[in-house]
């Protein structure tokens, strides 16, 4: 009973935190789009004060982001590697400070148009809620129970971000906990369902992606899904090393303070007028893929632009995740593969929206190496419950690409890089003290 009550408390706290984060992101995104339109009109009329103020705002945002990251380093990036580090006992997290910094930094970065997602930050916000409830209930004096609340909070954060309670539970157990127990399952389910209910009161319970009705895939076409998994898996295999390379790229440039986020922010300011489709997390782009008839060349342009811009944004170290951008890349990969088949007369065009859905699952499976979480997550995010078999087929095919080529889960790689970097700093500080 205590676990159930604590799970409800964690779910309420996670739901309110993520709900506030989602609302502020929606407001900031709408403001950015309206501002871009106003600046375009003003520039066309020769009123150049608006464009000057518009560009100045990005300098201010870069300065604020640098201050937030310097004050609370645990708020950088996705937040999922940090949660894993806390669970491993290799990192510590001040839940209240991280929660405030993550919301403020995430709203500034994503709201300004950087290609980052709200889902990784939502996982960390949920973990902060779990840690906070644990402190209030003195559960952190009981180590195993404290771990359960932290994992439950992280899963509740994902559930609240995606309206996906089942995926939140599975993500916590498959990606974070890595073990299973009845007590962990109980508190995780309670927290995830409660958090989803809380956000549902404000945002509704409809799926995150509005793709309309998706036709069930005939059994004689399931073979194409293995090919889709291999194709998208090959595309996704570039994601992890590119992400690490982007972080090293900023270090080689030697940029400090506000100049690190300023580079992608200025690019976002320009892209708002020439290629706005790749700005922000990208959920609007996934919805558009199902109803718009984009050419194959433009789909390839969107994929390349989204990929490169995501690397540039995440490498800057500002608060923001890769969860949603990787799903958008998977959707674009699925659309490209489907258009190639349809153009060759090998695949009915009416099933192209299905390929978008399956591409998201495949990309997640190869990047995160969590095929079950990916399949369930995409099923809940799109409402395509009749596609479970197809989602598993494409996810396992993509997972095989990563496994056969020696790929590692992205969050494990990011955590390893953070730990190596922190270890190097500790050694440097020790040498300075001995002198």
C-alpha cells in the first residue's frame, strides 16, 4: 500500500512537472512561428528594426542558456544518461535545482527552434519528481525502494510526455532498471497511469501523432517490413557515432559560454525562413508526412537537414533530448523507403502512412537498442494497436543491424562519455591540489 501511495504521489508530481513543460513549449513554439511571420512582413515592408530585434533575441537566449548550464550542469542534454548515472551510483542529482533548470533551459532551447525533443527532459523531470517524493517520504533511507521511485518517476515522465503509460513502464524496466520485480512493476504502473491521467486533464488523451486511420498490413506484405528495418536500421546506425562526434566537434572548436549554443541558435533563426519543417522536436513534420505528397528529393533534403541540425543542436550541450528528433528521422526514413517502393510499383501507395509509423519504430530500435519499448511506444503514440506484429518485425530487423555491426545503446554511450569526461576533471583537480 505504501508503494501504491508513493507511486500516485510520483505520478502526480511528474504529471504536473511535465504538463507545465509541455504547455510552456507549446506557447513558446507558437510565439516563435508568429514572430517569424511578423519579421517576414516587416522585412518585406522595409522596416528593419524587427529583424534586428529578432536576431538580438537569439543572443539573449544563448546567454541565458549558458548561465543555466553553468549553474546546473546536470540539466544538460537529454537527461536520460544522467538518470542512468544516478541509478548506477556514479552521479548525484539535486532534484529541485535540476527540475527548475531543465524546464527553463528546455523551453528556451526548444522554443527557439533547436532540433531537440521534450521526451528525454521529461524523463529526467519525472526522475526528479520520484527523487523528491522519495525525500519527502524518507524512502531514500531505504536504498532499493528509492531506486524504484526514481525509475517509476522516469517512466512516468515519458508516459506524461507521450500519453503512453505502457511504454513508460516498459522503458523504465527495460532501459533503466534492467531488472524485474513485482514491487517495481507495481509502483511503475501506478506512477505512469497517474501521470498520464494528470496530463490528460490538460492536453486530452488523444495520441501524440495525428496520422488518421492506418490500414492493417496484409500478411503477404510483411516481408517488406524486414527490408524496411534493414534500410532504416542502416540509416540509424550513423546516429550514435555522429552524436558523439558532434560533442567532440564543439570541444575542438574551443567555444565557451554563450558561444556554444549561439551557433545552432543563429542557424535556427535563419532556418525559420527557409526550412521551418526541421525546427523544434518535429511532431508537426510527422503529421504532415501522412497527408502531404512530398517528392523523394525533398524527403531526402528533410532527412539530411534534420539529421545535421539535430547533431549541431545536441552537441552544444543545452537542455533538450534526442527522443523525438530520432523518431522524426525514422519517419522520414520510412517515407523515403515507401516512396521508393511505390515509385517502382512494388508497394501500394495507400500503405505509405504505415511505413512512416514503422520507420519510427525501426530507427528507435537501432539507436536505443530497446526494440520492445520502441514497438509499444510507437503503438501508443499513433494509436495503431493493430500493428503490433508489424512493429515488432521491423524493430527486430533494425535491431539486428545494430547488433551485427557492434552498435551500442545511445544512452549508454552518452553516459560513458560523461563519466570519462568527469573522471578526467577529477584527476586534473587532484593534480592541482597536490601542487
